[in-house]
């Protein structure tokens, strides 16, 4: 049995290798296919004690394609390069966030490291 090297882990999917842009698009497609409402959030820190992230604009209620969501991710990333950025999915029936995953970490090179 091998233990993982000691390094910082971040939320859902953090134990996997960095997601490629195409894999991020597929995750967003899943959010839309399930009828969840995508939203983009950012924060200067990803500390577990930091429960509240700042929402980028409003949730994307009318988003019908991953391309629309990715365009907002690009806009958020260009304005907040030194922040963590994540995509979340809200379930409008349960009235809660049902999934989230970090897609950009500051200082790791953005797309060149597989984060969009």
C-alpha cells in the first residue's frame, strides 16, 4: 500500500490529475444535463475554514451550453488572476449547491497545467 504524498488537496476531484479543458467542458455539460444551474465563484484562499466564496456575477440561469459558462470563466480569470476559481452547480428543486470543483489555482499557469 502506498500513501499519497503530502500536499494540499482542494475539494471535489482534487485527488485526480489536473483536468484538461475538454474534461472541464464535460463536467459543465453534466451540470447542464442534470438541470442544475451553473455559477462561478472565486476566492483569494481555499482554506477549509473559508466557507464563503464571492460569486462572479449572478448564477447562469439561462446557460444552455458549456461555451457560455466557459466564456464567463475566462472573464472571471482575467479579472481575478490571483484567486482560486471554481464552478458550482445549484439544484433549484432542493435549493442547494450539489457539486463544485476548482478549475483554476493561482500560480500554477492556468491552461498549461490543465486548469481552465
